[in-house]
């Protein structure tokens, strides 16, 4: 199963909200993934064995995995586009 990481400052509210929403949307589309919410200080360690980074703030470092804009899942703006990026990672 593919592993997705969502990170915010504390790894509690925002990242968990996004993780829940992404998991729900993926299920509606017939997909599943392991989605882990972490605090920003743990992101580098968490991404070592992850397939994608759902970021709240665009990173200024390349972690070697595809990224997707997590804010889209809070605001709804470009959410379908970002969800499609996740689905493409899951299908490859």
C-alpha cells in the first residue's frame, strides 16, 4: 500500500483534517492509501519511505517524492486537480 505524508506545524489539527478528507475522497474513488499526519520537524524522517508529500506550505527542499498542495483540501480550490495527482501516484 502506498504511503502519503501530510505535515503541519504541530501534526495535529490541520494535517489530520487533510489526511481524513483525502482518505475519504480516495475511498469514494475506489482507492486507498496509508496516510500519516506528522509535525513539520518529523517530515524528513517520515518521507524516507513515503510515496508522496501532501504539503501545507510548499517546501523549499526536494524530498525526492511527488508533492501535492494540501491546502486545496481545506479550501476546495483546485481540490480535484490535487486529488488526481494523488490518484496518479497510487496507480503507478
